[in-house]
C-alpha cells in the first residue's frame, strides 16, 4: 500500500538517481587525479601539469557539489510530499471508519500513526534517496577502483569488509523488535496524555494528580529505557567503524611501504588507495545510519498499512436505494446487535415502529442499551441480525451520507469544535441562512445567552467548548441539529444539563418545529417525557414494555420503579 505513494514521484526519483550517480563518479575520479598529481607532477616538479590536473579536479569537485545539493533538495521535497500524502490518506481513511474500527485500533494509536509513524517514513525516505542510493554505488565503485590500483592491497581490504558487514547486520537484527516496541510504547504515552488532557477536571476533582503523574512517569520511563537500549546498541556502530577505518589505513600504509620500497607501487597510488578504502568505509558508515532508521521505518510502514488496508465494516452499497415519500416511517424488526468481543447483545430482538408526527421516548437503567439502539439508526454500527427500515428500505441499502443527512442528532456527550458559535451551528447545514441559524437557536433556547455576548453569533468557541457552560453547550448542540429540516430527530439524553424551566420551554418550542418528523428521545428524567406518544422501556438490551405513561404505570413494574425513584406520588397523580 505504501508503494503507491511513491509512484507519482517515479520520474523525480529517477532524476535523483542520475544526479547521485554523477556525484559518485565525480567522487571516485578525484583520488585518481590526486595520484596523477603526486606521481607525475610533484615527483617530477611539473608545475603546468599540477595546475592543469588541479583545475580539472576543481571542476569535477564543483560538479559533484552541484549534483549533491540538487539531489538533496529534490530528495527533501519528495520525502515531504510523500509524508503529506500519507497523512492525507490516513485522515481520509479514518474519517470514514465506523465506531468498530476506532474501537479496534484506538484513538491514541491513530494519532501516533498519523504523526510519529509518518515522520519516521518521511525521514527514512529522505535518507534512502540520499544514502541508500549513494552508499552502495560508492562502495562498489571504490572497491573496483581500489582493485585497479593494487590487487595485493585489495586482498587486505576485501578480507575486512565481510566482518564489518556481518556486524552491522547482527546489530540491526537485534534492533528491529526494539523499534517495534518503541512505537507501541509511544501509543501508550499518547493514550495517558490524551486521557489526562481531556479529563483534567476529573483528575483534579478526585485529587488523582499524583497517581496520574506516577502513571505517566512509569510509561515514560519504560519508553526511555527501551530507547536507551536501542541507543546503546546502535552506538556500537560508529566507534567500530572508526576503529576499522583507522586500523585499515595503518595496515595499508604498512604493507604499501614494502611495495613502494620494492618499486611495485607509487606513493600517489598508495594515497589514492587509502582514499578509496576510506570511501568504502564511509559508505558502510552511511549504510549503518540507514540501518538505524530503516528498522523503525519498516515498523511504521506496517502500522500505517494496517490502517490503510483495514476495510470499514460499514460501507455504502454499490447500487444504493433512494428514499421516497413525504412522510417518514422508521421500523425496527427483530434487531440484535452486540459490540466486538462482547458476550451478551447490547440490543436484543428489538421491534417497534414510529412515523412522522410521533414522539417516542426510551428509558431504562444504565447499560440497558438505549444509546446503542439510537446509534444503530445512524449506522454507527451495523445490526447483527434483523433490519432497520426507513420508509420500508433497509438502511444498509442507503448511502451513509443520504441516511445521516436526514437525521438531526444530538449526542449524549456534547461536542463543539473550535471556531465561532455560527460555524458550529452551520455544521448541521453548511448553507444555512442567518435567519435559519437564529430560528434554530431560538427554538433551542440559546438565543438569549448568545445575544448577550459582545460578538453575538461570531463569539469564539474554544476547543471542546470549554469557554461555555454545560447547559450552553447542550443548547448549541440542539440548535446544530435543528438548523436543517430533518426527517428524524434523535436526542440522546440531551436535556440533562438544562434547568426545568429551560427544559420545559425548549420542549414546547420543539413540538411545533418537529411536528412533521420522527422524534426519538433517550431520557433520564421521567418528568420530561410524560406527554410523549409512546415510551419504550429497555432492560438488558430488550424492549420489555411499550406504551404511554399511564399505560406503563399499570403494566410495567420496571417503569413504575423508575418513576417512583424520581417522582413523588403527588407528582405522579
């Protein structure tokens, strides 16, 4: 999958290869010219020859520098572009994930993969385009040139190289699992950090600051210890290469001195041979740097491929159906659903029907399946068995965009985005007029506090709406759902932060606004749903009773228990 991101840059990569090849030829030719200057110029005091060869060396060196700078610039641009494309692809993929995919990978891990893992690939791409191309070419070319200079000394050189290469491979083999462990531990740090940033008020309220500090410190220390082990392991490479380089130079000079004394080797050729030996070992040193980065990059590639190759469980049909009819009817037929790895269903054999103009409420204890049931209407999850019909059409035969564009949803946890009050409400209908926005806020009982703000509807909203109270956020969330005329409105415990007066005013305003739509209310307050058309009572994922408030008081012991826990006998009567 990652390979596809390199295909658009094939021509550019080929050009970088050509520039690198020219740079390598320039670097390999310089020691030869130096040998000519020493052997023919300095030894014979031939100044014109020295100047001519020196000029050629200068031109070759400048050409190599220009190629190196150009290749480095293009490699950098290529790596950055590939990194940008991978990030875009990851975001585009995750934005269409259902809740099941988010649950399986984890939000913190997705953040790490989109940031840290992409950075690893980006850095490795740059290093590959510069070093992985240049180093083998330089090493092979330098070996060839060294053999051409003196076959006897080449035996010494070639006997040391396999030892160095085996050592590099052994170190890299041990480093690979450690790099994989590092990325997993970064995930854990991100998880703890994200939990604490989001839940800082809870942490402080329960005096858990010390505990959370220790928890983060343990995860951080675990990461640091693993990174230190990797660092110590990879740190062995540099000193070994330096020792090998200097030791090889001493051995070459030692044996070369005998060959020079015997007249079989000239001083210039010895200096050139040392240069080629240095180039070989420098190439291996650069390759060791690649071996430091590549294992981590390969781990990152695996992690990113896991996201890119993951097929969403909820997909649009190839030939989607289209909803027709002015009136709306929503029907559940023997619907069963369970979360991944859950033993018991969250919704079990649920059946009911509701149509335009009707308001139904769903009540039940904590964990009874109320929110799970309404999330099935949005196709946040797909049913395990049974079917949900929208005007007689199974919602799995509709596109997700078409389905959700017909639903106004107010979630249990109020979520606002950084921007302005107007930009948050426009999420419900991007092309909403100013009058539509004001009308939605009026119905949601939000216009009173908005108009008191100095900037009105252009007042800033901080990330998560932290500069607003719980009730204000809830009313803005309701206004966002109301700004576009919808066929179905779902209020998932969306009035809990409102006082009784505001709650009552909002429900009166809602009644006229949603008279031609299906309204589903997940409620905790029984007092707010006494006058709805029907009430669904849920217990352990099952709908155990359906009826009006009066009917359920007579027929459902569970409903009576809920009512008597909240209302006095005088209020009930």
